[in-house]
């Protein structure tokens, strides 16, 4: 059997990923993300753009990796400036980095319009920039920006740019689908053609996801000969994002088409941490993980239909293309109005609830699930509320506290400066071990005020909920009109245990639906400890 070819993974989360709307990495964020990336086994970590902003300057004040090649990004020499007087090139060479990635124009249209220079001057800039970085002892890469569009417009010039970088000593010449519109067949054809000028083991691919094909384009480039893949964690990036490394890595590792021909720096043990890494990264970004993400999403190995669940219990391969444990995920058999007893038993088993298949209480639980789902509950999206419901049927839930009453008010008024302000207030009366507690809180809305009041004083349980935080709140109207039934889903986080869960409430009143979900969330936290 022929030896496997080595594929090199290049992470640009901290630079290209930072262009995602709403993402703004602090220095501490960058340090945390760098650890996640390196622990995963990525070969190259692109840390940012030295000289572009104070955060990147601080990040490159010292080397941030132990094993991965720490890489600085910047432009090739500017037209009309000598290589020794270009401040961008000087900043790159001065950075505490193992390697430098230059971005270079490779579309003659961009050279003329964006750079305002000639094709020959651009080629000279590429050569001189590579030579300067190599003279400083850096490994050099050149990202050929807009390469595929440039190749379609003028293949000879685009190829000349790639060849100039390689001949000047670049370790990698990376072909960039900057606009993200190239199709996999086109990528394969262009990479094959360019390989005649730049050997495949010096070619890389940088794909954007504007047609949803960044992963497919990256894989097409690999099959055509490229040996470096650039991407980002969870596919973040400008516009529609970049090639998603959390999809690419398991595909390369687990699918025979690639696994039998290629190897990466990601070990099987590191692959098994992929889901944890993906969700930890979302936590740093302060956003909810994508439920339907391939391999790492909570729905990636979830089954809802009863006949599918029955088959999975007999042999998981019937509806799973890889074992969920291989990427650190888990199998979920959902409980819903489409569920049969197989779903129910499988989910209870996952929750650690042991029950005999002949237990008549299962029939009652299943009947209540179906009745509640008919009213608007959706337990497939609220695992914690389902677990509480199951325990109430089968084993009981400790009576931590009882809600005697609650009240909310919303006041719209003018403040002392004459500005309109809206103030929400909530009052909650609880009983804990026979002792009554009444809490009052204000919030930026009635639900926020209720949340604050409910968690303000739980007596002897107060210390147990200090690490509890509401991180996501979703409302759905189930039928039309102002009197519509409302479904509320709340996602909670226990920061101490790094555990998330979802709870649900349904009511004609949005505040009451929210309160149901809030009470379930706190009860679940107390039950789990």
C-alpha cells in the first residue's frame, strides 16, 4: 500500500475569522482560541495582521504557540515603495512569528484597479516580499487573492503570480476563492492546471462559503493535488464564512476516500475533542452553537422518527455515517409526538434513568408527552424539561421550592431629563422548607425582571445557583392573533460545570410561558447539583 500524503491544516480563525460581523477578539480571546487550535493539532496558526491594530500588535509581541507554526499575515510590498521602506513588510518581519503569509493580487483587473500598478510591478513586489521574509529566516506563504476569478479572466497572468511566489522561495502558494463563487469542478480543473507550474505539495486552498461549497471546494483541491487547506473554527469569516475546519477535519480523518490516502496532524484522540473545541469556541464568541452543524452539532446524531429510533437501537450504523464518539459528540434519540416507546426508552437510558420496558408508567409518560406536544411543547428542543417530566413520572423530583405567586409590571415614563424610559419590575413569592421568601427586581423587560427576582433569594439553595446564567431566549407564536399560544425556549448555562441545557414553557401569556421555562431551568440545576 503506497505511503499516505501529508495534508497541512492552516487555521485563519484569528485573522480571516475576525472579519465575521459581530466578532471582535480581545487579546485574552486570541490567547484562548490559540490554545484550542493548537491542542487540536492544527499545523499553522495565523494570529492576525501585525501593524493593523493594537490587539494584533500585542498578540505578536511574543510567540503564542508551542508546536504549531505561528504565522503573521500582511500585504506584499506596496507599489512605488522600496522593500526596505515598506512599513507593512517591516512589521511582518519584526513580529514574533515563525512564518509570514503575504496576500498578493493575482487578478490582473485588481492589479490595475485596486493597486493602480502594472502586472510586472506586482510580480516584482511578490518576489521581493518573499525574498525579504526568507532572508529574515521566516517560512513564507503567499495567498493569491481572487485567484480563481483571476485565472478565468487571464490564466497566464494568474499562473505567473503563483509561479513568481514559488520561484522566490515560498513554501506554500495558496489559491484563494476570495469571492466564494467558484464551483468544485472548476477548482479541481484550475488546481490541476496550476500544478504544472507549482508542485502540488507546495499548493494550498483558501475557500469562502458564499455558495455553501467551501468545504467541497477544499476537498476538490486536495483531490486535484493541493496539500494545504486553510479554514476557520466553526466556519466563521467574512460574509458567509470560510471553509469549516470542524467539518473538514473529521471528513479527512473518517472518510475512506481521504483517510486511506492522506494523513494530518490531528490524532484520533484530538479528533474526539472536536465537539468540545467547537462549543468552547462558541462560548468565547458568546453565541449559541449551531444545532445542525455537521459532526459537532447537537442534532448531528439526533433521531426523531420512531422507526428510525428502533433501527438505531438495533444497530447505530443504520442511521449514522460515523460513530458520534469519534468526534466527541453523542447519539440523541428525540422524544416527540412522532416518538414510539423505543425513543422513550433510549432517551431515558441516555439520561441514566433505568426502567423496565414493561413498566406501565412508561405508557403514562408517553401519553403525556404526546398530549403536551399537541399543545405546543417541543421536548426534542428542551432536553432538561423532558428529563424533569420523566423523573416526575418515574422517580420524583425533589420539592426544592414552591412558587406561591408572581407579578410583573411595565412602566413607560419620562425621567428627570425628559427622556422616555421603560422600566420592568417583578415580584416573586417562594416557599423553601416552609419559609416564605419574597424578592423584587427590575430588568430590561418583564422576563429579565422575573429571572432576576426568581434567582435573587432561594434560601439555602442560593449558593447553588450563583453560577447559573440565562444565555439564550427564543419565542415562537404557534397561531395567529394577539391571543396566540406562545412557546418559549430558554437555554441556560452553568459556568462552573460548563454545562448547557434547554427548558420550555407554553402558554397564551408570553410572561407565563417564560416563567415556566425559568422555573424548570432552576429546578434542573438544583437536581443536577
